[in-house]
């Protein structure tokens, strides 16, 4: 069973925590990670891109010039795709890009992402992850004390309004509750800062 050091409020080690092997000790499947991130991005697409075809472009009711005698190619409408200002051929139309993946696939990908982060030494566990007031400087001071100045994902067991408000103004630092955790957010951040209580919640949510 993987073990990591637990950091206290003074940024010093206060012991060790056992991580569930079925979450942090699985085989890393990079192809699966790619598929789940691709699904995540596709589900976020609005799908509102739209171009006008010949039938949707305004005007073009009459023949632009006579059939013969002009020396030009015969045309029936100024809204033909061949004419300037005409319709678009095979252009994008509104559509739904989203699709579903099996829950088992999502679970395996999430475990792979967490395991990969742990293997790369990018997982830190803190005894307590909260702030007394929703102030950005409190979170910045806490992160700087731990030597974290780049992109960090704070993983908490449940909603913490003060912490979530305090983090909003810090670039590349985000908060995720256990129930909201996804592969894309894990891969996007360089470090994972996990509250000790969140590990228990992961076991309940993912293994229970």
C-alpha cells in the first residue's frame, strides 16, 4: 500500500498516511487517459458553429444575367457557392459533440491519473486544508510555506466556501471536491494537494 508524508500547518511532517492501492497503485494506462480527456473536452463543446448554405443566404431570387451571349459561365443565382457572397458548401452546422463513456472506463482513468501523479512525486497530503477567512493572502501564504508556487489542485472532501472563494484570484490554482474530481483537472495541474480527510472520502466514493 503506497504511503506519503502528511504535512501539518507549519509545513512540517506530522506522520504518514496510507493511500488505497486500488486508487493510487494501479497500472497507468496512458491511452485510457487520452480517451477520457478527449471525451471531457468534447462534452464541453457548445456545438453552435453554423454556416449558411445556398438555401439560407438572403437574396438570389432572380437570374443574375442572361443564359447566353455574355461570355460568362451560366448562373442561376447570385447565392450559388461559386459566387462571391454565396452559400457555403459542407460548412459546419449546429450539432452535439458529447458522448458517454462507461463508468468503469472513467474510474480506471481516474485511478491511472492519480497513480501517475504519485509516481512522479507530485502528490502532497496535508493534515488540514482550510482557511479561517475567504482571503487570498491566507491561501497564498499556505502554498508558499509548502514551496508550491506553480499550478496546484487542492482536493477537499466536501464544499468549503471560504477556501473556494479565497482561491479564485490565484492563477493556476483551483479547488476540486472529491465528487467533482476528473482526469482533465488532475493532468492539467503540476501538483496535487490533498486533504487527509479527502482520502477517506475517496475510499467511500470510489470503492464503497
